[in-house]
């Protein structure tokens, strides 16, 4: 989605986000849950789904085969504009998974290709980057908790 920031400020969407947060409680993904619940077309423009196609449908959603959601994502995977490598499985760690070849197709064109191949550019369990990544995630969780506490205080 693309937000109209000037209109968002004018319409006081921040206050509406705080009120929605209070209504929802502790949503799993603060930004997505709160902002998506307020998305009414006034302050945002929804991009076509091809701009954020989840790569993991073939191997994470196999139980949903035949459902509208599964078939929609599979159709989008045939022509993605941006492929979202969401989930704990990553194409640089599991290159045999469906659609991982697309990551490698562009990685080969990158000046970081050799670093990716040796594990120095992307997180892996056995290198220093993974340790730093874990530290960053801990700090983000602490910051997120602080943010939740601030929002709660504003909601009282």
C-alpha cells in the first residue's frame, strides 16, 4: 500500500491508530494489524498483489490447495513484480525450494554474489552475522515492548 502522508496527518490517522490499537488489544503485528484495519481507501492506495507475492505458498500452504487464497497466490507466483521471501525458510539456505531459483538468478548479477555463496552476506546459523542478527532482534523486541507501553499510557 502507498500512504498519502499529507492526508493522513490532516485526517489525524495517528489518533485513529491509537484508538484502534486500544480496541484490538495486543495484535500480533502492530503495524499491519492496526493500519490494515483502518485502511479505508481515503489515506492509502492499494497496490496490485503482484507487488508483494509470498514465495512460500507452494511449501507452507500445501494443505490449503484448492482454496481461493492458495490458487490466488499460485497465480500471482506466475508473474510476481516483487517476490517476498517471508517465513523462516530462505532461498539462500534452502536453494532447492520452489521459487528459490529467482533469488539466485538475481544474486548472480549482484556484486555480492561471492559473499552470498560463502555465507558472509546473508544470515546463517554458523557465522557472526547470525549472532548480530539475534542481538538486533532482541533490541527490536525490547523497543516494541516500550512502544506498546507508551501506546497503552496514551490510551488510558
